[in-house]
C-alpha cells in the first residue's frame, strides 16, 4: 500500500514542473525536487530512530501518517494543474450542467478517447531508442547506488573494516550528503551548458568511483579515503536528475508524463533486481562462516560485488553512448 501510494508522486511532480516552469529551468527544478526527496530519506535515518526510541513505532508512524495526510490536503486545496486553471474547489456556476445520461455518455467517450491516445503515446515512447538508453542508465546508476547503499554497504563496512553499525552509518551518510549536493548542482549546470556533457561526465565519474572501490588495495581502500569515495559516488549519481529531463526532451511533449514514468521504472527495477542479485553474488564466495546466525562474507565476496556493479554500469554507459541522441 505504501509503495502504491508513493508510486505516482514523482511522475506527477514532473508533470507539474512541465506545466509551470520554463523548459530551460526543468533540470534545475528537478534537481531541487530530488534534493527534497533525499532530504526526506535522511530524516528517515537517525531522526526517525530517535523518534521511535522516544515514543515507540506506532506513535511515530501515526505522526508521519498525519503529517503526510495534512500535506495532501494542502496540495488539494492550493495546487493547480497549470497556471491557467483555478482552484480544484471552484466550479463554473454559469455553465448549466448536462443531463445525467448525456453527461455519462460524454465522460465515457472522453475516457475511451483518452485511453486510446495514451496507449498510442506509450507505443511511441517505447519505440524511441532514447527512452531505452535512459531507462538502462537509470537501471544501472539508480539500481546499483540504491541497492548497495541501502542493503549491502553497512555489511561491507562492518565485516571488512570491523566498524560498528554507528560508524558504518556515518560513512554512508557521506554518500547521502553527496547526493544532496549532486542533484541540485547537476540540474543547475545542465540548464546552463546543456545535458550531454554533465550526463556522460558524471556517468563516467560514477563508474570511476566503483573502479576505485574495486582496485584500491584489492577492495579495501584506506578507511579515511572512504569518506571521499562515497561522497563522490553520491555526488556523481546526481546524473539521475537528467533522466526525467531528457525523457521529456527526447519524446513528444504531449507524452512527456508517459516518457518520464517509463524511464523512472529503470531505477526502481534496478533496485528491486540488484538487491537480491548482489546477495547472490556475495554468496558465491561465502565460505560458510556464521556469527550469531548472520553470514560473514570475506573480502573476495565484495570484490565480486564491485566487479558485477562495474560491469553493469559499463554496459549501460556504452548503450547510452551508442543510442542516446541529445540535440543540445
């Protein structure tokens, strides 16, 4: 239910941005939108843990739900689809309503026509090679950074470096800080100099960060260097802000919402697939050691994880270089 509820929010915000802001500002606004989302994810770490410790998980979830419901009500009252429409509560009283039967026919016809139009638009979006290049790029970058940072990074730091969970969380916070900086800055720069250079430069830099993790001291870089590596990995993953921007600009504008939603599947599909895939990769080198019922992975397991992540990103980067056509 939570996933179903949040699944429509990002695409809807992107559509609002198309309607309300000039095209030259789309990447900038998208960057700050994703910045806000990542800021919210930070609140879901230590602040949420403190809230749960103080008041319990039931009360904490009730507070979160109440705040979310309040925000939804405010959006319903204040947000308009585009600058030319009024409040959703306003009704044109001068226009006489249609008879119920005729109104039902008109609504049914409009719904059918709208469905057929969107279906044709979806086919057009899917046939566009740019869509697939962006989707695979989102799959690689979004999938690997979310799967590693969200699932296996703490395990890596605790088992390879011997850090406590709190120490490991502090290291990973630098990745989140990098993302907070990378998303808005990438959007601003892309609106100033174009999309192509920031996209491919940051993609190459993101691949480099995985290469450093893999090759520096055989997958065990100096602990102090991890702050820089994770920050740069998070910062370069800010190229994701360009995915919805380019999805809009490389497809028919009237189907921009569809294009953004299709490309947006990439990151979530990547996370859903790569989380268990990384676990499978780690198990390939697991030597059977357990501690308190938990698997203890050797360094070789994480080396293989880094190799697989690097290969996935290199393949998708090459695909984007070959098939992504950016006009400017």
